[in-house]
C-alpha cells in the first residue's frame, strides 16, 4: 500500500466500517430502549393489578361483600399469572435475587390473605393477621414500584447512551478528518506547493530542482522525481541553447569583426610587401620599425580573434565566481565596437568608478548584455545614440545597468511579452525570439531582475539589477 489513492481508500473504508458499527449499536440501543419502555408498561400494569388487589382487600375487610372477595381472589390469580409472565423481564431488570424476593412476597401475601378470608368468613377478627396482611401487601406494592424505578433508571441510562453516540460520531469524524487532512497536507498539498513554486520558476527560465525527501514512493514523490529530471534536462538544454545563441551572436557580429580584422591584415600585407621589395636597401633601423609594425598589427588581429573565441567557447567554470560588472560591460562593448561604427551609432558610457563585484557567471552575463546591445543596434539601422550606464545602489544593494537606445522603440502592447520565448517583432527569418528570453533567465539565475520601458518611435531602455553579496559571503560553491 504505497500509493495515496490506496491509503485514502483504506481510510474511507475504515471510516465506513466504523460508521456501520456505530450505526448498528445505535439501532440496537433504540430497539433495547423500545423493549424497556414496553417492559415499564407491563410493570406498570403489574403494579396496577397489585393496587387493585389491595383496593378490593380493603373493601372486603370493610364491607364483607362476597363480590369483593371474588374480585380479590380474581386479582390475586391475575397477579400470580403476571408474575409468571414477567419473570424473565424482572430477572433481566432487577436480577434473580429480587425475582425470588418478589415471588416470596406474593406467596406470603397469598398465605396471609387466605388465612384472613378463612377466619373472617367464620365471623372472627384477628388484628395481628390483619396487620401482617397489610404489611405484606404494602411490601408487595413497594416491590412493584421498585421494579418500575429500576427499569426507568435503565431507560434513562440507555437514553444517555443514545445521546452520546452522535457526539462520539462527531468526535470520531473530526479525528478522521484531521488525520486525512494531515495526510493530504503532508503528502500532497505541501509537495504540490513546492511543485507549483518550482513551475513558476521554470516559467521564468530558472530550472531549480525541488528539494524534497520522502520515505514513501507515492504519486507525488514520483511526480517530483520526474520534475527534477525534467529540470535537469531543461538546464542542460538551456546551456546548449545559450551556446547556440552565442554562436548566432558571433554571426551577427561578422561584418564588424571582418572590418576589425581587415585593417591589421591590410597593414601587415602592405608592410610585408614593402619589406619584400626593399629589404636589401633598407637600413636596419627602418627595417626594425617595419617588423615592429607587423608584430603590432598581428597582435591587434590576434586580440580580436581571442575575444571572439573567449566569448563563443563553452564556459569551463559553471560555478559562480566574483565578477566585475564594469569589466564585463567594457569587454562586451569591444565586441560590438565595429558594428557601432558601421551603422553610425554614437556610444556614450557612464560607469561608476568603483563598482562592487557580484557573484555570477561572467560568460552568461556577457551573453545577456550582448543580446540587449545587438537588439539596440538592430533597432537603429540608420544610426542613433546608444547609452550604457552602470552604478551601485546602496539602498537596495544592487548594481544597476542601464542600456538605452534611440531606435524604433516597442509598442506598449508588446512590452509585457518581449521576454516570452519565441516572441519577436522582427520579420520572419530575422529573429528567433530567444535572445531576450535567455537574457531574462540569466538575470533571474543571478538573483536579479530586469525592467524595460519604451515607446514606439522613441527608443527603448533596459534596466538590469544584479544583487551585491553581503559582507562575508564568499564565493558560492553551487550553480546559479
């Protein structure tokens, strides 16, 4: 029994069985109560017969009428018959001792009555026997009243029992409901809340496995295990997507890179031709200058290739390290410098002199900044102004990076969708809609957030907020 469905079914079956047992005892008590009420009626009839017997006893002793004697003897026989019929009820109600005592009292009363009738019919009066008859008659009445009192007490206790059964049912149901709620809360609601939270993070491109330990292999545990497997797979796919996006960015920067490489290559070519044609006639000092120029231009081209390779390669260190945001911005701007020159875009930078370092992934941050910069360049095909600012905000312990352009801007109805995967306003074939989605996920993974504002025809501004670690918080050993 390792599934929630089976456990809940077992709970409900136990509950139904318990309710069935309680219902059985409830109706059993009802039937017993009905039987006791009927017994009280019969005991009351028996007491009435005893009282009638005493009434005719009194009438006969006062008036000596034969009719009273006949009624007296008739009620005596009727009392004996009723006692015989009620023997089992009396034994059940008052016990065998009281039953025998009642029989003894009736026999003694009958003996006294017969003796009294005998001497009275002879015209004699025996006060001692009359007193004994009255005492035994009184004891007989008291015994019948005691039977009724005992049975009424039994009825009262039965009623109390019947009244406590609903209360017991309520208490039991409350306990069962609390138990079921605890099972549902611990085994279902709590882990589902974790799944919901993790799903919300997935919607924001943050693939964090759910930390959940359980000794039970139920549906929810299997769901969380499947979710964690999916999160790991999505994390891997996102890393691959990020790398492919880097390569796409390299393709976007090709024209600028070509211009960046052509200049030193042309200089190297011209200098080499000069050396080849005139090296026999050149003085050593001039030859040295030409060779130095070749070395300088080669180093310049090598630096361009190095930056591209560094940007496009897979990050060898997937863990967070201390990152200088200013240095990342400057190196990213170098990648698009020639692209800015080709399109005639003016660049303005405003970096705070000393920005505190953050914990993050340098390559991912560079990709995030590059995505926004490339979008800004593509939004200004006929030139414009690109402004990049970076400053520390001590009130919320954030490094804020603003990237603003004077390009085509964004429609108000599109602002809420620009970070959605595959959403793009570019013509078909000119954009995948993944750049800003990846940027959003990267910033979220770094514990920050990104805001955008803009107006169609008036440019766009992205504001990126990255948290600065508290003092004493060292380099993290976990992945962002």
